[in-house]
C-alpha cells in the first residue's frame, strides 16, 4: 500500500501542475469564445485544426525517446544515456525544423492559411523547443523532482495566459480607446485582425522561457554520438512512434475530418467549420478526465519501470488499476452531472452550447484511454513494444472507419462515439494479449461494476432533466455522494 501511496503522491504533484496548468489554460476558453475578445466559431475551428496537426508533429519530433529514456536510464547513472539521446534529438530536431522553415509558404497553403506562413514558422519553433525540453523534463521525473517539474510547467502556463490576455484584451483595448496614449507604442507589433496568430505567438514566447528554467539540466550536457550504442534505443523507440501517431489519430483525427465528412446542411444554418468550433469547445469539458490521465501517466511510467523486478509487481499493478478506475468514475460523474452549470462558466457564449452533451461520452472515452495506459505496462516491461504499435495502429484504423461511418449519421456525436469505441477495443485487445505474455490479476468485475454504476447514474440524471439549476445541483450531487459512499463502503478505502 505504501508504494501505491507513493504513486498517488507523485501523481498528485504532477497532477497539480497538469490540473492547475490546464485549469488556468482552460480559463482561456471563455476568452477565446467570448463575445468581445474571442474568435468566431469558424476561427476557433481553424485554431483547433492547426493545433491538431501540431500534435501529430510532436510525435514525429520526439519519436518515442521519452519512454526509451526511462527504459534504459538508471537513476544512479543516467548521464551517458541522457547525453546520447539528447544529442540525436538535437540533430533530428534541427533537420525537421529547417525543413518546415524552408517550406513554410507551401505548408501554409496545405493548412488552408496561405496568408500566414509566419504562423507555420512560429509553430516550427514551438515544436523545436517542446522537443528539446522533453528529455530534460523526463530527467526530472526520473530523479523524482516532481516539485521542480510542476513549478516549471505552471510557470509556463502562467506566462502563456498572461501573454494571451496581453495580446487579446489589453492590446485590443489600448488600440480601440488609446489608453493613456499608448496606442502609438503598440501599433508596431499589434494588428486588430491578427486573431489566432497571437495565440501562436504567445505559445512561442512562453515556450522560449523553458530554456532558462531548465538550464540546470542543460549544463552537464555534452554531445555524444555513438551509433552502436544508439541503435538498440532506436529499435525500442521506433514502434513507439507508430504507437504515438496512432494515439494522436485517436485523439485528434475527428477534429481534422469533421469539417469535411459532415454532409452539407447537416446542421441547419451552421457551416462545417463552425460545427468544428462547436464540437471543439464542448470537447474541452472532457479535459477534466485528461488531467487525471495525464497526471497518472507522468507518475506511473517511471513507477512501473522501477517496480518491474519486484515479484509482487503484478498484484501491485492490479491494485493501481482498481484505484485508477474508481478515481476516473468519480471525475466522470462529477463533470457529467454538473454540465448545465459548468457550461455557463467555461463556455459563456451560448452559440457554443449546442454540442455540450458530447462531453459525457468523451469523458468515458478518456477514462478508457487511461485504462489502456495502465494496461500497456506489460509490453513496455517485456520489451515487446511492437505489440503496442500494432494495437495502436488497429485502434487508429477503427477510429478512422468509425468516424467515416458515424459522422454522416450523428454529426459530432459520431466523433465522440468513435473515440469511445476505439479506446474500448484497444483496452480489451491489450488486456487479452497481456494475459498471454505478462499476466496481471486485474479485477475486471470491480471495474465493470464501477463503470456500470457511473453510466446508470448519468443516465438517471439525464432522464430526470431537472430544469431548475439549484434543484438539479442538489439532486445530481447527492447521487454523486451516494456513489462515493458506496466506494468507501465496498472498497474499504481509508478516506
């Protein structure tokens, strides 16, 4: 139990950075969707699509080296591996970034923003910085420096938010009303209609601050190119590239194709790009589950590798899964049963509210994504990452086919159901293969019970459809507390 408490403690600290960071960052969504300073639904759709491509390129840039670092680095003597991986990461990042910078105008045409090759160049530098700090951040996790990790992440988010507010609100007001006669001072860099470009610029400037904040992890770096030493690391990492790409397809593909696969006139009076904006805004609500999944992933990856040699590891991993599922169901219930209130705070513009009920489906999909991350421990510890590659590629295929089939029938709800179906099948397949190669005594009955109870309570809340927000809040959260009481009683947790 002490090991699980240690994992929970680390996850809480990593979660602090993720949760505070994402919550603070999420406060930008009301800004982006506001009436006065925000973007139109079409612009928000454009912004969503742009960063979906960035998510794919992030996988290419890092090509699985974070997980590879944990697999081969030892806490007591990680410096040679650290220097080796960083050297090749710097080399490949230089090549990728140079390519994007040279062909930025052509890439801008492909992205349907031909007038903004500057956005493409800025995104190239964002990708480069993100990649160069990925292994130093992994080093902090290996060294159990969760506080330093969290502090730097939170500092980056605060800078990002400050710059967004500066460009989208303060500069806009100075430009419109010439506050304190400052308008002449900002006109050299501020243009009122630049819109999404200022979000990209704020992201770039904030990411540039990573370098001084992580300078302590760069000081002992020395270039070390040694192909014979690097080749087995690359062999371990290559399947993780496909795993990562397939995972990104599962998370981002719907945002790339919804605009194009939605039949014309499916939503009366709303363009397909606006539909993408509505779906993207509603999907942001599911970020609450992703916070839990991301925090768990940060803490669990080094934890699983550290416990690999323990003969009791399988039983320990099973207990971790049980508690993860329970925590996930609590988040799923808490968000889904308070959507009518949450949407008023996080998406104040009612033009975006039409798609809000995709959130419970996406929350459950992300819970299964977290379950899948738990299950992947077997092929990472057994050095069988090729299985992860094939599972993820199959999942990506299912996701593409499901989106193609369901979007014309259910619109953006088809995207949400496609995500849930994908992660459900991937989890089942990973569990089945893991039972053959690295058996772990997961408690399936407990997982099905808690997820089933969660689904039943959400459906009950949906069909009750209490209109008065105060009564709805009391009833729905009474059901949530009832579930928590059941957990305390049935699982005998010490809370």
